């Protein structure tokens, strides 16, 4: 699914196929897979964590109208396009996958995981209309702490 690297090593995430009719991840179900770690240098006592985040992002486009009088006393109207943005966190699920003590350069590790997704998560979505948009998306990340 994704790879990341640091000065001490690399991480890869592999998700198991979802057991749903349309092969999607569903609220209230289990997300499972493995995080693979490889030390590129000698390391002492590192912790491997994973987390799922969900965010809702929106942008609304609207027109602001201003009426004024010019220097000759004539009524004029100006139209300004404006945007409002909003973002909020829908969820964050943290999981400690384990710890590695005294790993030699080249050592490889596998950290299997099973995470219950919260039952009330909205579906991922994206819609764009009239210069605005609304989207909900989720990310699964692992990191060395």
C-alpha cells in the first residue's frame, strides 16, 4: 500500500483484501494486514505504531455583491467570488504494533495487525460542483516512534 523511509530503516504496509462483496473497507468491520520494517542501520529500542485518520474537507464558492455610488452619483454593483474552507477530523485510531530492541542493519520484521473500524464512520466520497467540493477520506499510516 505504501512505503516510507527514515535514517534507521523503511516501512511498508500491506493490507489484506476486505471480505466484503465489493472489496471495500466498511465501518464496523476489521482492517487487517501487516507492516514490514527493515533496519538500514543498527537501532536500539524503537517502537512501531500505526494509525488511521479520517478527515472531512469542504470548500464552498459564493458570490458577494456590493452596491455603491460612484463619483457621479450613479449606483454601481460589484460581484466578488469568495470561498470558505472547512476541515474536521472524523476519526483517529492509534495502534501500537510492537517494539524492536537492538536490531542489526539489514534485519527485517513483520508486524501483523487487526483493527476494528468504528461502526459510525461515513463512507469515503468526493463531489465537486460550481467551484466547490466536499470530500471524506481516510489514511492508514505507520511510523517509528
